[in-house]
C-alpha cells in the first residue's frame, strides 16, 4: 500500500528484523542460497551501443579491402618487423611499471602481467583493465593496497604527461615542416583542442558541485601518488627505468604502425606517424569500448588518409596494426593470465 511504502523508507532495520523473526518462527530451516541478480548497468549499455557503432564503422572499411590482393601484395618481412615492435611494447610496459614501484619486481613475471592485460582489456574499456590487473599484481607481490594504487596511478600520470608532451612537440614539428600535410595541420588542431578543453574546464569549475567533486578526486589521487613519486625520484635508476619504459612504449607502437604501413607499400614521415598514433591512442583511451575498438580504427584510418595514404593502404595498414597489437595477443594473454592465477600472482 502507498501508506506503507513511505513508512518503510525511514526504517533501515526492517529487513534485519524480518529475517530475525523468520529464524525464530522456523529455526530448523536451512539457510537459503543467495540469489545472484544480474542487472544492466549504464556502462554495459554504453558498451553495447559503442560496440554496435564500432561495427557499423569498421565493417564498411573491410569491404574496401580485397583479402587476396592484400595477402599477395604485402611485404611480409615488414609485417615481421611490426610483430617484433608489438612484442617490444610488453617489455616497455613492464619497465614503465617497475620504474614507479620502489619495491623490487621480477622482470619476467611483470612482462607476463602486461601480456595478461591484453586479454583483460578485451572485456574492459581501454586502460581500465590494465590498471586493475597491475594493482592486483602489486598487492600480490607484497605492496600494500594504498601504495599499490598510488604506484599504478603514478605510472599512468607520467604516461599521460609524456603523451601530451610528445603530442605537442611532434605536432609542432609536423605542422611546421615544409612537406607537412596542409589539411591535417596537427599543431593548429592541437592548440585549438587544448584551448577549447581549457575553456570548457574553466566553465565547469565555476559550478560549486563540480568544483567540489574535482577537488575531492584530485586530493584523493595526489595524496597517494605524490609520495610514491618522491620515493621514485630518490633513485636515478628508477627514474631512468620508468621514463625510459614510457618512451619505449610509445616508440614500439609507432614502429609497429610504421612497419604496418610499409608492409603495404606506403610511406609517411616518422613525425606524422607519431602524431597519428598519439591522437588515435588518446581517442581510444576515451572510448568506452574494449581496447578502444572502433574509435582507434576510425581515427587511424582517417588520419593516415589525410596524411597522404590511399584509403586501401591506410585501411590495410590499420587492420594489420590492430591485428598485431590487439587481436593476436589475446590468446597468449589468456594463457599468461591463467598461469598467473595458478601461481596466485594476480
């Protein structure tokens, strides 16, 4: 009844008292097994919609590629180089994590964790699964939960800072070069995007509720990250390992993309490829789909086409790049994840 429902809203202990009364009435009854409820969350709905949109975008691109001509015309030694560059990224990711953890971590097992993250990110948005897995790995390695979260946060924060810095530097170099693509104009685009983001952020911060939420999030994040960064800064070896791993990670992905382009007879200035990769990677990280599926392919194909590649060469190169960096590591990543679980490392 309507009168009963408002009355029950203020009685927080009602279910507890009902449960106790049932036990008194039938104390001999066995405990009922818990019921598992499955609900659609907002994240699930957004992921389904995003995956549908990604399929709508990617499938037409596949129709423009002739598989027979693709296999026959490719220079597969470049594809082998792209595979080696993709494998290098897991070593770089391990160095990146080890550099921001004052405690000692075994290199081999840390590389396996990064490989396992390639399987986890298949069912989670980009970067989310890897962050959770690395945090769990650090806790299993003896790092307390607070410092473990702070260490992973410090590595992610440094990665973000290096990403933005490299994007600005190479965007300026590419936009200032004499042979830069006039339509792409990366340096001007970067400036406009940064200014627009700054204006939107300033407007949002004028709202008291938004300001309190942002201040609370930043305080909770930096309260743990800054002390870990200070610990790392006291060790030059850790600094070199962390920053070197961050740069090596970007270099590995860029080399893989460059080799994928050359495998199909294309060629672009290396600075342009860096800008294309950094831009697509940023869009992929923001997309709610697993591994940035759809967003990365679209951004890479459009940017490579604007930069001067033919639509067929750009699509073929992107398909090979994503095969090597996203789809191919899934099975080895699952094996690594299962092994780490058996060893109780994650």
